[in-house]
């Protein structure tokens, strides 16, 4: 594990500058064009067999869905996510309708890629994204009632960051990424 006390070097500035804010500027609105671009970026993610198993519910402050989503956040995420200009519920298609037949073996994996696209598009637009799982999954599922086969996985708060990245950001080293999964090799 290494402490990265400065911006990671040499990777693309959009990746290097990304962090998950714990404070959003409540005046930072997300307009229709921006929302469209975020979802467009998600749409162009790669997926297994081009199955595109992702789906989203997008809600901005003042919209009825925003209140419906907000009431199921855990206190830990409500503290900062409520001020974000946009909340996105990320949903994946795990099974074919209500059968037990898998829609795609890679449904959650592919949703993650679509969310990564959205996150970097947000960064390119001068916004920040904070993905989170701190919400009541059962209650939110009951509230939003996704179609059979679809499952809520995570949420993303998007908006104008009102804090700075932490001074120390812990990441496993590249050497660890390469070595940890494998038995020591001569
Ligand atoms: C699937 C997922 C779930 C997460 N859940 C939470 C959460 O519930 N609360 C939270 O504060 N952050 C959550 N995060 C954010 C991570 O804690 C954060 O990405 C990680 O600490 C690295 O920090 P960084 O994004 O600023 O580089 C989540 C991130 C992902 C991808």
C-alpha cells in the first residue's frame, strides 16, 4: 500500500484529478444538456456481447424522484449527497425477466464500466461524482420497483465539488496489483 500525497503522475489529467467529494455546492445545478451528456457517456461503455445491461434513474433537487430517493439514503451519505445537483440510481439487468436465467454473466461488471464512463464525463464537464452504497437497498427497491430481472446496485452523486481531495490517498501499488493474486513466482 502506498500513500499518494500528490497527484498521481503521468496518467490522464481527468483520471488524476478525479476524487469522490464529501461536500457538494448546493447551488451547483445539473442542467438537461449535462445530464444528457453523462448518460450518453454511460451509453457508449463496452459490455459483454454488447449486452448493455445498465439502466439509470436520474433525479435532481426539486424533482419528485429526488425526494423519493433521498429518503432512503443512510445518514452517512445523506450528509453530502443531498447537496449534489444530481442523484443517479444505477441498475443492472441480472436475469431474464423474473426467471433465474442470467441475462449476462457480466451484468454488474458492465454496469461498473458504464458508471466509470459517466464519472469521467462528469470530470470532463467540471463536475465531480461520488459513487455510494450507503442507502437502504430493500427500501429503495420497494420504492422504485424496477422491472423483473433488474437490480439496483449503487448510486452516484454528481455535482460541483465543494471540498478538496484528501492530502493522503491510499492505493495499492502497481507491483501489488501484479503480484497479489498469484503465488510467488521465481
Ligand atoms: C461501488 C462503490 C460503493 C461505494 N460506497 C460508498 C459509500 O457507501 N460511502 C462513501 O462514502 N463512499 C463510497 N464509495 C466511494 C469510495 O469510498 C471511494 O471511491 C474510495 O474510497 C476511493 O476514493 P476516491 O474515489 O476519492 O479516489 C463507493 C465507491 C464505489 C465504487
